[in-house]
C-alpha cells in the first residue's frame, strides 16, 4: 500500500475572552492523515484549566478504531516540572513539512514524506514554557518536546511519555539488555517485565491495524530510551538507561542546553505492508552531514569469526577468506578480533597487502575500550579519544582499510551516544565506513551519517557459537525481525550460513539463502566458511555473487511475525525476492508477482528447497505482474528468486 501524504488539521481558534473552556478547545487539536485513516488528538483529563495532557491515536477504516487510547506526556527538568500542572496556551498554525532525499543505502533509494505539523504551547505553574510538536503521516505519527527558552543548562530527570496499550492487543516485545540481543516474544497480554527494548510491535485485536513504537533523530543532547512496564503490564513508559550500564560510567539523566528539542517519539501505523516498507525513522531524522558520499559503498564481506572464532590470529585463515571474497566478487573482507596477534606466515601489514592484491578491500575490528567496557580483547582504546581515532584512521587508511567495526558499547547513556557520533564524524573525515556491534538499535543515523553502514543490536548468527538456544529459536526469530528490528534500520545479523558452527541449524539451505534478501544491512557479512559457498550448486552460488545489499525499492509481499516473511527488493531493473517460514511442517507456497510493474516481463530464477535440508530446487520461467508460481518448501524452509527484465 502506498500513501501520498497530505494533512488536515481541525483547530478551534483560541482567543482571549471567548469564554470556551480549555478542555473543549484542547479536544479540537486534531491532526489527520490525508486519507483520514490516522487521527492524533491532544486531550486532557478533567476541566483542563491545568492538568495532565495526553495524545490519543486512532485508525479509521470502515469505522474508527482507537489504537492507542492514551500516550501520557511530560518531562521533569532539574529546575522545573512539566507534568501535572500544565496550562494549554495555544496551538500554532499548521506547517507543511516536505522532505525529499536520496538515501545512500537502505530499503529504498528515493524517499519523500510530507507532514503537517502543529505546535501546541504550554506553561507550568511557574510560567516556564514547553512545546509539543505533533506530526501526522500516512504511515504514522511523530511527536517531540521543545523548550523554547533561549538559554540555560539543565538535566532532564525523567520523561513521562507512556503508551497505554489495550489489554487485548497482541504484542511482540524484546526483553531489554544493553546489547539489544534478545529474542522477540509474542504475547497476548501485558506481561510485566521491568524493561523492554524498542522497536516494539503491536496488533489491535481482530483488525489488520498494526503499530511499531520507536524513536528517531537521537542526537548528542539526549540518551537512548527503552520501555518500562513494571507497575502495569499495559502501560509502557519511556525510561532512561540504568545507572549501572557501562559499568557505572556516565549518568542516566541527559544534560541539555536550551533551546532544546527531544528526539522524535515515533509510532509507525498501518497494515504489515506499511510497517515493513516505512522509512519514517530516517525521514524525521536530520539530513546528511556528509556532503560527498561517493566513497560510501555498500557491499558484502567475507568474515571468519563465525566458523573460526580465532581465525584472524591465523594469517593463512585470513588469506582463505580474502580468496573467498575475490572468488565470489564480494568487495570486502573483515579482519575481526585478535588481528594484533596474527601469525603463521604474516602479520596485519602482510594481510592488508595480500587482500589489496586480490582487488578486495579490508575492514578491521576494534574494541571500543574505556572504563565502560569489561572486555579485555585488544587493541583497546584506539577509538576512545579524538587523538587516538585520528592516529588510527590515518594508519589504517594508508594500509588500504575502508571500514571499522567497533564493538562492546553496552550502553545508551548520553555520553555513549556522543561516543558513537564522535566515531562517525571522525571516520567520515578519513572516508572510513563504520559498523557498530554490542550496540544501539538504529535511531535514524543512516540518514544523518551515511557512513553508518550497520549496527548489530540483534541476536544474530554468532549466537550459534554461544549457546544451543538459537538452533530452535532461529526460525520464528528470523521471521519476526523483518517486522520489528530491521524495520528501523540496518541490521548486521551476519546471515547466510549453510554449514554448522558450534551448534547446528534446523533451518533449510533455502531458508539461509533467502536471508540475503530478507535481511537488510549496508555491510552484509555472509558468515559461512569458504567451503560452505564453494560447494553450493551453480544457481545459489551465482545468486550470492550478484545479490545487492542496498536497494532502490522494497515491497512487502506476504507474511506474519514469527510465521512467514516474504519481501521483494529492487535494484536497477532487477528484482530479488526472499521468503522464509518457521512452520515445523512442509508447506506448499504460491508466490504472486503483483509488485512488478505492469506490462513488463521478467526472467525468473527461482531457488527453493529441494528434497532435503541441504538441497535446492531451481526453476527458470518468464513471469509478469499477473503470474503466480506454486512450489514446495521444507519445514523451516525458504526460497530466493531473481527477476531480470526480459526483452524478447
């Protein structure tokens, strides 16, 4: 479903002495999407001369359905309380926000979104001002707080934003941990858990109305937030990081300078197609700070850690994975931890020279270091200060490295947000791309800093090395991620592993192949050992040589969280399709091609499950928009397809 965004805002004119109660006036502050399907209202408890203010979100189809009946509002600043006794002053005139930009990478290239914004102005009992900026989009809503005063330095002691979710709402939530590497749980009620990570997905009972809660445009003047429902299972309040995160370094409460605006609080709203295809998190974020982006080149990398946990210590292993990248036509190979202990015929400089001789470009791993980090792996602290980063980037640039993977942040306190952004900015000065691990979920930085290629923040394939748990949870986990974590930005899952690591797969080879399309990341680490790719039949091996990682367009084809995910992605004139399911039984699947442009034919290469888990079945057909193809999928199976424009 595609929306063209336009807005209608119904506002009563507020004038002094008119004699209309404030409650009546406030209830008329309503922002609606152009198709009138999404409505956001500003409401207040009681008489509303002063009081508690909240938003209500509705989705209208044949009839109006309240999705989120109440989003509590308010902030507590170190010198002022902006919660219980706010007086509504006025709502400004509507402003049209039109944002059109070209993304360097991600789920789509050419992006356009439009909003009408209304700013509601309040004051507290001490006459201190706070504004609420409200935007409505056809694919959701966004709101943020603003302190308009021109000067002052304060702490934000608490944010009262809280989402009240009806008890009957289905929800997919990830128990929070500092690295954002838990499994999303599907729940039918408001299970109490102290902290949950974002994004969080919800489905209103007996409807096709879905919404995904997240935040965007997080900058240096705030901390990352999470959801907390320790008192009421259905009320999810935003919470700052815990004081003990990052080994107790830094403070949880953000320090701000006025004037100030908070990050956008985002709710993507619509059917599953709208959720999966939305770019709202990046749309509301600050435009690119990097003027020339020609050097930022998305691509696939070979990676030795999954199959050889200490592989980078061995020069001969490093060479094999560089050879793999060259053989497959992948532009990159990653030298992970322990490169500073490399031996067996060569060191880091030898490895860099060998990789360069193959026409492949290397990436290199660093420990984020510092007192926030308990991991002893070296080198430590090379990213920690501006001086160290400049020295390091100079050195690795001369050796031919084009990207860094920086690991073990484990906190979203404000000082750590600044650390992330310091790395991105200094790396950009040296035309170095960046991938974060042990890290934050995307908050829109891929737009603001396009050298931000990916971030882990997911229970990825490396967990096959850590515990036996992912063996059984991977099928539903993989089919949940396209509707949750990967909606909001690039995800370094390190997919497409056919052989086994320390713990085995129960997904089919077709399922693993499909992850190259289903999961999006601008630096995509295909994590298997070289033999895992060399032994593939011609069709899947050729598919992995060609598959892009940055897309012109993404279309949701079919699916349901935890059950099935089928996505089609376009690059140039060609389309790629990936589909995975989690059912413990074999299924018959029908793929339709209504995402294709009308009147054009395509040559289809369809690679689906074969007779057993490690086998493929490949078919070649000519299809168009009206075509359907039936095929068989093994339990926990999948398929991948390439569609090339056909001119007979």
